C-alpha cells in the first residue's frame, strides 16, 4: 500500500466569517478535502478537537470533529508526514510554544505516516506589556493644546496601547503635530510625530480621489463597466460561464461598495489567499491578478448597485481600473497625481515582512503576542514544516496584495495634507463637481439617514451637502487609524501602532468621539493668538 505524503498547514485567522457555536463533524475526507475544510473551520472560529485516520480501498480518509475555538488559539494540522518530518516539526513547534493535542499514525510500507494537530499553549501566550516609565511625548507644535495632549495620554495609558501620532489642521494650516508613547517597545524608542504607519483602509479615500482625477481627465466615466477596463490590456478575461451580473458592475458601484460582494456570505477574497492559491493550483501565494481571475469565475452575492456591502475586493478592482485607464502602475499614478501635489512626502506602499519595515516606520503590536505560520510558507501544501513563524502584523495576511484598498503607509500629517488638499483654496486636487459627487448619497441609502458611504469616504450630513463631515477608519493586525475632515474646516488624523485595547475595542473607535470634544476644548487656545501653525505646502497639480 502506497500513501501519498502531504502536509497541510492552517491557523486562526482574524476578522473573517461569523463563528459557529456548536460542535461539528465531518467524515471520509481526503487529505486535500481536509486542507480546505480546516481553512473553513478557522474562518468560522472552530478548532479540530478529534481526528481519526482510516484506510478505505487503499486510500487514506479522515474523520474530523471540531468545536468553538473559545480561546482563539493558533493551531496547525499536519497530514500524512514522514517520521523525519514529524520529528522536525515536533522540535520546531514545541520550541515555538505549541503542544501536540492529537497524534495519529498509520503504516506506509516500512515507514509510518503521521497526522497531528498542534495548538499554541495558552499559558505560553505573552500579553503586551508597556514600560512603567512616564509616557514619552514628542513634537512641539500644539504642545499648549492640553485637551488634545490629555486625551492621547489617557487613551494610551488606560488601554495598554504602545503609541500613537496625532495631527490637526484648521483652515488649511497644521496646528498640532505630536507623537505619544513608543514606536518600538523593545528599544523603547519614543514615537516621533512623523513616524510612518500602515493606514489600512484609509487607502480607500486615496484610491477614490485617483479615480475621480481620471474622470476629470476624461479617461473614464462613473457609469462605465469595470469589466471593460479589466479586459482592456488582456490581463483578465471574463469566463464564458461567468455570472452575467459581472457585466453590470460599474465604477460608481465599486466606489460606493455596492459592486455585488457580501463578505459575510462569500468571504473576503483579499484574506483568502491560501484558498485561492490551492483552487488555482498555484506554486506560490496568490497575487493580485490571481485574486481577480479567481473572483471572475465566482457568482456575485447581490445585484450591483442595489445595496451597500463593504468590499475590499471592490477597491482592489479600482486599482486595476486606474492602471488600465491611466496606462501607469497604480502606485505611480497615485504618487504623481496625489502624493506629490499634496506634499505627502512620507507616504508609500507598505510591505508585509518585519525585515522590510521602512527606517521611519513604527513597529506594530497586538495585545496577545501569538505567533502564526507565515502566509507565504503556509501556501505551500507540501512544505516540510520548516516554515517561518511570525507575529500577526508581519505575515498572518499579505500587505502586498492590498495596494489600492489597504496597503499605504503614511504619517498623521501627510493624511491631514491629503484631506486638506482635496478642496484647497489655492490648488485643489479635485474640481467642485468631483467633490460634490464624492459626498452624494447613494440611491440605495435611506432618505432619512444622515450618514452614508460616498466615494471612498463615510459622509455625515450636517446641513445638506453644503455642510458635511467625512471620515474613514483603517484596521489591520497591529494598526488602527482614523482620518476626519469636519464640516467646520478642522481636519485630523490619529494613527496607532496597535489595533485594539486590552479589552478588545478598536483604538480608532476609542478616540473617535472624544477627539471632537478635545478639538472643541482646544479652540479657545487656538484663538488666543499664542498658537503657531505650520503651512500646508502644496505643489502644483497636473492640468
């Protein structure tokens, strides 16, 4: 009897599908089916509690029981590995704080094949701890605005957050620019005011403005169908049996998150790279073109333009539309048409690996310092087990595929420059008609709602479209961010190098409401005449 040896790796993924609360069971799976099923279990918040191995008609089959992963433990499943691979894995996993909870062995000629479940020890998981010294604060601009200073100090110390940067502009000038806490806990490096950090989904407003610039250039229209741009350079083709709704997805739909994808139903493909890699039988981790090709073969979840469903994939497509319409790489177009004109000199696309971190970039933290198999290693279905274990911000997901929906890094002040430059009194990035469309209420939004999603921004009406506040938040492992452009010409950005508090609340959510109060409390100090400001230098835009 000859049994094929294979290795399946999977681990707990954050922010995917809703958890399943009951014990589930499935029998008679092949190794390949078990691989897919294990990923499904992790996305549902489950963990394998029992694994049985049987030989049926000279083929190995697996019976699995799973239960809720209440402790959110990282876990691995190995299937049909050799004696040597198991010994190597046992040493590696044990050294990295995993325990072997299930171990099954079957004969394979003169050898044995091992199948195992490895679970990270809960008593081995280190919790994030901050230095006991007084909180360092950097930057002098706005140091007399005590309501803001106190808010940032209290937010960090009360919620076990390593560091943050805050920048505030009023009437086109930066009046506050400071850093709080630490950019690197191990080195106890104070957070500089202009430290760069991942901004996650605040990348979407940048992409939306890029699209509107192309509309102004006459290179695309909001009612154009997205598929026409995807197939323009022959990188992509709509399969003959594709869902007909694909041909009805417009640029406007993508901007307003109404393209037809509901991640609660069909998952978020930008975080399903392992599934896509295996479905397409790739020898490496799926890249952006692979994700798009995979999605083109799948049905949409609802008729485009009929409802709002937040979609990272929709903004991934907008990045490809920008490339097709402009004839330039996405990053190049954004740099030339947005970053340079707005003087955003510290903004660039980020990298996943810790070793690729920029010199001026913060170190990212989560409240529990677990380790996970790096996604680029876990993509290899037959890898021997000598894979890299990383902390969540540095390889649990892949930043390089997120360019147009979540991969930019920036500073708080650069983001303030961006939001201010959109309607600058001297050289605005966008024309008035583009700004109006950016803020408009989608037809599927409730007429009585005072909040909706426009083009790349959440919008709250204060008094029609003439007085609105717009904002966006960002969240990924190790990062939480918020950018606000308030109706009264205040603009602010707060960037954290941690995603949640010790109680599990998003850092941006913690500070959102209190920031309005602190800004209002600082206005008398701003109007006293004692406050200096920093001009928002902008370079000429392209005609």
